[in-house]
C-alpha cells in the first residue's frame, strides 16, 4: 500500500487530492514551480526532493526536450529559483508534519503553450515510481518563442540584427509626437520649427508588459515559420524586441521603432523600411 492509500483512511480519493492541493497552494509551491518554469513555454519535468533536518532540499530533476520546443525549465545559473522552491517545499513539509507526513517526494509539472499547468505531487514510496515518461505531453503545438526554427533564424540573421540594434540606439528621439497611418506610414511631427517626416513602415505587433503578452498586429503572417503565425502569446520584453528585430531584418528594414501607446507601458513595434 502506497503513501496516498495510507493517507486516505477510507476517504474519497478526490477529497484527499483536494486536500493536497490546498497544502501545495498554502505553501506557494505552485508559484515557486511557475517561477522555476520561466515566463513562457511548454514544460514537462519532474522535481525530486527530500527532508534534511529542518529543511527540504532538491535532489534532482528529470526532463526531456520536446520535439516542438521546451520541456525542461530554463537555466537557473544563480540557483535563486531552486532556492525559492526549496523554501516553499520546506513550508509544505512543516505544514503537513502533523497530518499526512512525508520525508521525500516528487512533483510533476506540465505546462502547455497556452500557459495551462498541471501540478501533481507524490510522496515517499509513491514518489519512487513516478517517472517523467509517464507525464502527459505538453503539446504540440509548442510555444512560438521556443520553436526550433527560431534559434536558426536568429543565428542566420545575427549580423543584420546587430546592425539594426545599433541603428535603433542611434536614432535621436527628438520629435514631439508621432502617428502611424494605415499601418504603412510612420509620421514624426516636430513643432519647432513646424514640420513632419514620413517614413514607410509596417506595423508588426504590440507587447503588454503588465500581462507579458506579445500580439501580432499584421493582416497576414510576415513569414511561414511558427514564430510569425498571427496571434497572441506569453513573452518577455527581451524576447519581444528580439522577435521584432528579426522580423525587421527579414523585411530589409532600416530600424525597429518601439514606443509606449498607453499609460500601462504597452509597446508598439513598427518596422521602419527607410530613413
């Protein structure tokens, strides 16, 4: 008889699972796992841990890269995300010490491209039989920013992207206001002396930092690879800029125009084709 069956004590299994979920959320283990998994991408991994005196320590991780991108969590070079997970698991161990006690465990974490997650804990002898190959698949499809085509495209256009980045940094933001007309013309307006400058452009996308969302704003996909498929997906500012620069490079643009468009810091990304 495994740990779960011993802890049931005749109760409905669904009731015990709900109880476990409350323990996990109260200790903020779910949030620590989200932090470990990074801000976006398909994830499918298993974290093993064990009690060592008054603290719980991570003992290993099992993960396999997915063919469509993702799988393991991103690197944690400073160990900060791992340390936070250990802190939360220690709290979980303390909270469960007077009831469903355990000394070792494993937590499975699965997240699909839309950000939907599934967290499944197992303890003591139940944890010993859990393996990553038994976890449900996180996709396909994969997340656009983890598609295998993206690193290849970034490497192919590396020099051009660097050129665009430097040119964008050299642009003097000396206009008084600006507008994009019909998604095809960027007009920069100057008040002293009164004048305006019109540049051919293509409106690419918006990035909303408070939601961490990148949204393509084009009528048709610029290129056939999955990262350019129209729609909205989770992103970081750095990833949004990188994708904007790559798109501008492939369009033979001159620079990437980015500017806030609301009080919440939402950014408009525009590929400027001249100037």
